[in-house]
């Protein structure tokens, strides 16, 4: 049974789907690391990271972003105005 499971796992690891999932995990990890370094500076000691504290910080940031999104006036800054620009009126 172990050899069958090992063969199935190995076959899955050779698929593009597995590579896409693995890439997604790495990409998300590097993006989280980049955000943490931007927020806390490059002097951060990566050997002593407290992952529980980072998880809590991420949740707080998500909550703040959600409240900021609901506090906007409903205008989407990514949607261009009719004339094709988002320039403020002069």
C-alpha cells in the first residue's frame, strides 16, 4: 500500500497542477515577507520572527483595509473617468 501511495504522490508532483500550487504558495510567502520587510524595515531579524504575532498583524491589517474600503464614497479609483483620465479637476 505504501508503494502505491508513494507512486501516486510522485505522479502528482510531476503534474503542472502541483507546480502551480507550489508556485502559488512560494509566491504568497515571498509577498508576505516583502510586505513585512516594507512595514518593519530591512533591519528585521528573520531568524527570530514570531509567526503568531505576524498572523495577528495580518488579520488586523485586513480588518483595517476592509473598514477603509467601506468608508469610501463608493468611487472606484481604478475606474477611469469618461474622458479617460483620473486627473482631478483644475
